[in-house]
C-alpha cells in the first residue's frame, strides 16, 4: 500500500521576515514555541491582516461583477445592432 505523502509546513512571508531579521527569534517562536513578547501587538497585526484579506476579497468580487456587467452590455449592444440591421432590410 502506498504511504501518504508527508505534508510540509506552510512558510509564510512573516516567517521569512522574522528569520531574515533574526534566525534565533524565528527558531524560538516557531520551533520552541516561545511566547511573543507583545502578544497584543501580534493580535492587532493578525486582525489587520484579516481585515485586509476581507477587503481584497470584496474588491475581487466587485471586479468580477464589473466584468460580467461589461460582457452583458456588449452582448446586449450586439443584439440591438443585429436587430436594427434586420429591421432596416
């Protein structure tokens, strides 16, 4: 029976930034699980990132709706031109 592939841990940009700033700090936080010195600041950052993610999601949905409306308008315009051409014959 084939063994299940091992899942690799997710590497985040913050991990790379922390490691680049101080490899020891990264090791303490990620490997040893040492508590953050200012957990309230960390929580505010996580909340800000979550809010930004929601804002980006809304912008993506709005852009998709805009593309859909433009496509619908072009199709309707094409049908109206076709109808006008048929009527003028």
